[in-house]
DNA sequence: GACATTAGTAGCAGCGCGCTACTTATTCGC
DNA sequence: GCGAATAAGTAGCGCGCTGCTACTAATGTC
C-alpha cells in the first residue's frame, strides 16, 4: 500500500469545468413513445440530431437549467421530470462538456415542439453521440423504475381519464403489455383513483367510466427483502 | 405564452463552473452504520465535519474522481459504490461548488480511516452543511433501494459467511429488522448462495454453517405494476 | 442435567398476481 | 330489427410469496 498525504477538504479547490444539463423529453404518440431531438447544424451532407442541452447561466441551479431547457423546446410545462444522473466518463459529449447532468421528463401527446426540435421514435436515437446514448438508456430505465413510486402516468393524462387510457399510458412508458384484470385489481387495492359519474363512448364498444386521480394514504409495509439482483 | 427564440444546441456554450465529487462512505460498526467524515480546519472554537470531497484533475472522469477520493480517505478499496445524483441547488456547499456529484460506497467493518478522517454515527451528521445533508439522505435512500438489485451486502462480507452475518448486514444497511425464516426462504428461492462443508462455532449457541456467494441465473419475471407511489 | 443461547426448519394463513372465462354495453353491417 | 364485432368490466381459480408462530437442533454455562 503506497503512502498518501491526507488533504483536509477545506483546502480542496474545485477546478472549473464545463458542464451541461441534457434533456431526455418523452411524449406518447399512438402506442409508442417519442423522443425530442434537436437538429444540429448540418456541416456537409450529414444531418445530425442531439439531445437538447445547455449550460447554466450565472448562479442557476441544476434543476432551474432543466426547467428552462423544457421551456425552450416545447410549448408547455413538463408533466413530470427528475434527474437521471451525472455523466462524466471519457465518452465524448456533443458539445465537449466535462460533465453532463441528465434530466428525463414527459409531456402529453399533443405537445408541440418549438422550431429546431422534432419528435422522433426512440429507435432513431441510435445515432446520438456516445455519451448521450448512454444517458438515454439510463433515462429510460430510470423512468420505468420510478413508475411504481411516482404518478408519472397520472400527470400525463387529463384530469379525467378511462382505465384503459391509464393502462395504455403505463404500457407505453414501461414498454411492455400489462394484463387488464390484474392492472385494475392492483389499482383498486392501491386506492389511487376514484370514479366520476361520467361515461365516455369512444366509437364502438361499451362506454368506459371516467376516473380521476385521488390517492389516499396507505400503510407502507415493505418488510422483507426481494433478492432481485441480477449478476455478481 | 411568451415568445421564445429557439437555439440550436450546437451553439450552446457551456459555462465553466465549479464542481466537486462528494463521498458518502459507510461501514458497519457493531449493529450500526458509521459514516466517514473529514475534520475541517477549526477556525475559532467550533469544530466542523464535512463529507470528503474533491474537484477533478485534468480530463478525469467523475467516477475516477470518486475512486481517487476513496483511496485518499481509507486504506482499502471500496467494496461497492455508485453515483447517488448531482446536487446543484441554491443550498450552500462546503467549498462553494456550483454542482456536487455525490457517490455512496461501503467498506468492511475494520476499515481504517486515514489521518484527518474519522468514523461517526450517522446521527452525528446532522451538523453537515445543508447540501451535504441532502446528499447524505439521498445516498442512504439510494443504497437501501439498490439492496434488492445489487450484491452490496455480499461484497461487504468475507468470502465465506454465516446466514446470520448476512442477515445482520442486510439489517444494518436497510436500517430495519428482518424476519429470520422469511429472509432465509427468500434467499434460498433466489439461488444466491451455496453452502460450504464448514461450520463455525461462535461462543455459545449452535454452530452456524458457512455459505459463499454463488448466484445462478434466474428468470426475470416482473410483469405487473406495483402502485407503491406515496403522495400526489 | 437444567438452562440459556444461537442456528435452522415446518407449516399455516393470507394476499398478490397471472390467467381464463365470463358478462355488459355499445356500434356496425345487413 | 338483429346478429356480429368490439371494447369495458368482473368472477374466480391456482399458485407462489410472505409474515408469523412454533417448533427442533446443537452448543456453552452453571
């Protein structure tokens, strides 16, 4: 074990470094999720797309940068968002930032992108620069893991919604199908929604009852351990 | 809705800002968790304690800074660690960094702190500066949530261990008691450990069989939705 | 040998969850 | 009209996970 000189943290002098806040903004389109990308200047024939990003203005908090970014790229407030992590590995960033802090957010289906930004299928993002590609993957995993604990889907829907709409929103965000009866049973058990007196007929088929988000406090059990770990 | 000028991200010029990597390093002591703090220079009568932190050296990745920090504060490698998030709110940081990226890690019980750093009960950390206090809370929640998916406890233990030791490690990290029979049943079902032929007698009581960590691949089910969300 | 102490197990009861199969209510085609 | 198609919503079975009580097993202490 080699010798080391211990440094008192008060003498730590943080180096000035370039940092950006990058945004993974998602919206439903039909049965799939779309991702907002920024058109980069086309130098030559190639057209490049990037995640929207920006640096901080003076004494602006990280979350403030993210909120400003959202306002810059779409015409409405973000329904839900949270930080997905900081990325400062060797992978080159689009604007050569030393560290990029990624936020992931969702906006409703009809949300208009501002000029210079367009919605793309997630698969189209494979051409992003390496660091942004890593961010996107982490962001998607992050939002799917948060679905059980944060009302992401409810924020995405209007005040009143049908249970089928709710389930479709969950399926889109989770990227997998859910079973109808099980979904509703779990939803009832969680005391998250209350029915309204209204019903909506959507073309053919039986009309659906409208619900609203009205969570009631519940006991937080969670005693044991799950042991869901994957690899060593 | 006010007018906005859309900016192409290629024209984004990230501002140079001060940033640090801060470390929440945990170790078992008896039946409780200890936290490594750095003694700050005592100006006057007050003694202050801080989380270890440092800025990046040139072209050093965020994770590299964290690894270097660990080597600077204890005499062995970290058993497990991961990023806990970036903190860039208005709360004042100890060394006035604009953004602080928090890592949380664990080291075994006997780990020696280097000069200038000492182990403290978690409760003693209440006097940390505001941003570091927030980091600590997030870090603790983070490690507890990762327990189900990452072999944190197994990395903390020696090659061979008893199931009681394993359970105590889980209880310490989770901060709550677990039921013995349920813990072992779930552990068996997860195919995570295999018994050795050795038994260890620890003073009074029946000797305990030794196990080693030997995870086998399992099917990843996880179909439904949990609806564990807390508030609106 | 009685007792304390720790390791480890058996089995019950309840609930969460996936699934199949059903009923109900509406539109469409004829 | 009337049945087929379509979608909403429900009933209930079976199984596996989980919390719990209660037990057995093996050691040290007196």
